[in-house]
C-alpha cells in the first residue's frame, strides 16, 4: 500500500517559472493520466521519462496532470521540466498538503480526457499495464482497477509479510463493511470513464488514505460497472505510508464511509446511459 507512489534521472534544461502550469492545447478526448505527488523530486523524473516513452509508443491522445500536494522540495519544478517531452502536461499545486485523496479528486475533476487513470508517482504498477485497464473499459466497464491480489505471481517485489497480511485483513474488512466484491481496493492504479464517473469524484469526501474504498463504494452505489484486473506490481521500499498510524486512519475512514452512506451523504442522481469508446 502506498500513499504516494528511486532512481534519479537527468532533467530537461527548459523549465517554466510559473507555480501552476497548464497545457496550451488541452486534450479534447483520449486519456488523462493523474499523478498525485508529495515530495517526489527524486522519483518523479524516472516516472515521467517512462510515461513519455509509453505515450510516444502508444499513439494515444494523452494529457498528464501532476498534482503537487504541498511539496517542500522541487516536485513542481521537476514536473514542469518535462513539458518539452510531454507537451500536454499540466502541474497543479494544492498550496498545502491536503492528502492523496484530495489530489486525485482534484486531478480527476480537472481532467479533459474521455478516460482518466491515476497512478502512484513511483509507478509501482508499470504504466504499460494501463493497456489492460483501457481494454477493460472498452469491454463496457465504467471503472477498471488494478489488482495485486488476483495474481500474486505478477508481483516483482513483495512487501514485507506483515504489510501483505495487513493489506489482506484491511481488504476483508472493506468487503464486509462496505459490501464490496474486490480483493484489492488499495492498488494505486485505477481508470475511469470520465463523464460516467464524474459523480464519484464530486461526492468523494475522504481526502487521505481511505479514498479508494470510497470511490469503489460510490461506483457501486451509482450503478457503475467496475472490474478488477490483475497487473504487474513491485513494492517501493521508499513508500511513505505508516503501517500503524495510517492503517488506523484507513480503517476509521471505512467506518466514516459507511456512516456517510447511512446518513444519506451520497445522494443518487440521474445519469446518461452507457457510452462506447
């Protein structure tokens, strides 16, 4: 599990001076990739290099949005340095540290692509695995979530035995309390049909670690079709999640989600019918 998704790569020379930058030619369709980032100046260059390579080979009309969550290092500077390699790259600044959930929500609501995917800044799930999620969305799904648990043979670097056990226990609790069918809600690699799923992010209330179960609960609540896809994944030893503090907060968030649902804080709204890619 990772709150924010380390090798150092050389930065391009030209960097725009603005605090917040936006692409000159927004993507009217295609794919938007959201990267929530907090103090990621070390890991972000290699991540953006790999994403730039993937986009160059895929031919997809794609924008990349880096949401800087109040970093105290050069995360925004590093991200802007890649606008030469990724022309449709935007950097959004939260100003202060609001949490991964808040950052994902902001990126999703700012996105312009027909499909929106968020990924951890460390690319624990390789960006090439996005093809699996995009295929799942083409097969009449509204949400496609990457999963480490469906096929653990795809894990290249495992977490510690304690972390893996804690993750299994947490997901069992999520399935019981929120009545979700998924065996891995926490993998930071998920894709959504933007217009169909906009209501999820408009109603999202959890701003930190527990936002993933809330998104999946809201998808089911609003009758959206979600599927779980096994993906390659490798644990980053530089993960920023605290097993004790953050695990307790995530469990509390799950109870909050259940309470929100019982109090009617996720009202149903009418939606358009299914669309096709």
